[in-house]
C-alpha cells in the first residue's frame, strides 16, 4: 500500500480545517494541530517536524493523555502484555511510550523498568520527549 504524500506547498496554502485534518493522522491532538496550522508556512518538512517537536514538548499533560488514548499503536509489542507495562499504566495513567528505533526488546524492557520508578514530573517530561520522537517522523511520511 502506497501512501500519497501531499506537497508541503499545498498544505501551507490550504484552509485551516483542511490542514488540521491532514495532520490528524500524524497525531490526534487538536492543540498540536492548531499550533502547527497557525505556524504555516513551513519552508521544509524538517521545519514542520522541528516545530512539531516543540509543540509536543510544550503540551499540557491532559492533552498528552488525550493524544495517547487515540494512539494505541504507540504501545510497543515488546512490553504490551507485561506486568511492568500494566503497573506503569496504573501509576502514570498513560501507556509506556518509547521511540523504539534501534532498541532490542531487552533494552525496551530495561527502559520500562527504569522509567517505571521515576517521579511523576520526570516521567511526564520523558513521555513528551518520546511522543515527540515518535511523531517527528510522521510529517516526512505525509508531506513532500
């Protein structure tokens, strides 16, 4: 299945509702979408991705929780059914999120164990960082 990439110039010119709808598949978070739409025009997909990073890192915690609830695939198969992942979810109210590129299942489990005992504020920052890393690659897949 081939994904049709949209020219960034078109995205820059679209009405706000259409542009926000195009972003919805990258992250179901209205505040994130609104800021990215308001920040147009973007000179490159890299600029859009960098702006996305900053917005995700600045999201309020309720917005992060809402976004993660709409993102079941961010929960890694390596830990999805583990007792540690269930304890993490119970403790922090969100699933364990980690950008997995280049990590083995054992490394992912080790990070889960480490972050599972973090204090709440530190973990919220870690979740935002990891969500930003996951979302960062999505504009490149959607826009040319």
